């Protein structure tokens, strides 16, 4: 209803009605098909367009996954997300997506995955530029003995603005290490990441980079309470606007209680 309020979920739109449907089929061992559809519209009072434009949204996503013991796993995804208004003057766009993820347990305790994703956004009203995006990422997680865990990731994103023929590129590298100094009692977590972004848009070119580093110690006082303390550093650099550069340091102390 237009005047509906959900105190427990403030993000719920009050002027919206729709539905969601999902389906999953497993025709053979290790093979799964998934499908999801979401649809909704607003302006439930059907106010005239000069007062409020009625908009509709529909999202369809599907996936096929194959997981067999001892073999790499494969997941293929695709989808379409569309939004349009009753007059199709203010809103009329769609985004087509597709992706493939391949993962494999190299040896016991070591997992590697590679993902590729593409997105094609088209705005039929001409109010915004069409965008073509492709992303690939590589992730690794491994356990060395009983004390050391390692997680690392690499991601590259390229978006082409079809109107200005400009490109936006971003690169992200991260690594996290967990070491159990005293198993079950005391461990330390180290995290480092590097992000770089470059955009050659003719109206707002940019080239930035940031570094994020942190170290934290977790001391388990008893079965319910854990005390955590650590420090972190963030460094930001802007090659186009040097006044935006900054370095930030932080110190955190927190308690975690599990009921």
C-alpha cells in the first residue's frame, strides 16, 4: 500500500507491489538448474503521469552448475534486468549479464577459482550512456598445517562508455593471513589490499590508487567472549588532484560476545 510502513525493514518501499518466484531442478547427481524472477511496480494509486510516473522492474536470472567429486566445478549464469515507465519517456532500460565460474580443489585445503563476467547496459531513452562491462577475477584460499590460513584475490574491471568511447579500468589485489599463535586461544589476522582506478572520460578523467593494511589480534577469554585489538592504515593517492591525497591511521579495540 502507498502508506505502508515496515519499522523492522526501513528499506522496504511503501509504494510498491510485485512478486518473486524461484525454481530449482536437479536432474542428475551434481547437476543443478536455478531460475529466479522478480517483478514489481509502483504508483499503486495510479496517479496521473504529471504527478508521478509509474515504473516497472523485472529481473530474471538463471544458472547451471555442475559439481562432481574430484573434478573442477562449473557454474554458468545469465540474466536480464529491465526497468521501464508507463510512458517510456523517463525510464526504459535493460541490462543483460552473463558469467562463468570455474573452481577446483587443487589438494586438500587449497581451493582456486576463476570467474568471468560481462554486462551490457542499454538506455533506450537516451538519458544516459550505454555501458559495456567485463570483469575477471582469480581467488585462492589455502590452509597450511594447523596454524596458518591464506586468502588472496585478484580482480580486473573494464567498463566502456559507448557514448563517449571512453574506458574506466580498475584493478584490485588483496591478501589475508590468519595465524593461530595459540590454537583455540589467540590468533592474529593480517590484511593488505591495493586498488587502482583509471577513467579517461572526457568530462571527468581520473587516476587514483589506495592501499589498505591492517593487523588484529583476537584473544578468546572464554567460550562466549573474545577481545580484539588492532591497527590499520589507509593511503589514498589521486594523480589528477593531488589535494585529495591523504594517509589515515586507526586503532581499534572491541569485544565480541556470543550468546
